[in-house]
């Protein structure tokens, strides 16, 4: 079996950026497809996993790249995690599910904040409208009333603009939540999620 960068990332609990960096640093000890060139996806062999296992072990012990190069040059290799291909795939799907679930939760929190802001602004508009109407009646007699009306008009216009912007943001957030939930549903329908029937 060959492994992708995501498999390596999940197996050794490192980022895909770290997978790329290690692949380039220790290229001479890896298979050709570990560094296939621009525009192509990396793939790794079982032997590559042993190289990554040694790198991860040495890095966890605080050793330098120079130490790792010496070990690899001397033929040392590590012991990769003992996981079947299905277990590796389940691990990746599980991480995707966690990330998407967290993303949905954050979007829902943001949506609730925006909804609360909208409700507060609507309440403010409702309190401003009667005052504006009252000031319209008094503006013929009182200069102060004219100034107050202008101020309230500006606040009303600003509040209405903010409501419009928040409603637009709310729709965008709902689309994002729908997209993320759709991805989760697809994963569940494919049976890729751990624990799905």
C-alpha cells in the first residue's frame, strides 16, 4: 500500500507542512514518489514510513536534523505505528469529522452573536422612530429639535445599514453551516465516519 501526506500526518501526528518539509530534507532516504515534483501528489511506501518513524522519534527526543541524517546514513530506521490501511483511513476521517464539527460549532456561535446584534439594533430602531416623529412635530419651533432629529436620522440610517450587513452575514454563515453539514452527511452516507452503520 502507498500512503498520502494526510496518512503520514495522521500516523505521526504532524502537519502536512511538516510532512513536506521532512520529505524535502530527507529526500535521499525516501522513495522517488515522496518528492514527485511540482503539481504532483506525494505518495509514500512502507519503507518511507520507517524513515518517518525514525525522524519523528528523534525529533521527539530533541535531536537535530544532523543527528537524524547520521542515523539514517547508518541504516537506522524507526518502527511506524502498527495500523491497518482501514485504521489509518478511519483516523483521517475522524480528524475531518472533528474539524468540521468544530467549524460548525464556531459558525453557529457566530450566527447567534449576529442574531443578537440584529435584535438589539431592531429594538434601538423601534425606540428611535417615535422620538424622530416627535422631533419632526417640534422642529418648526425648536432649533434643538432640529439638531436632535438630524442625529437620530444618522443613527437610524447607520442602524439600518448594520442590520442589512448583519442579515447578509447571517445568510453567509447559514450557507457555511449547510456546506459543512453537507460534507458530514456525505461522509456518513459513504460509511467513512467511525461508528457509522
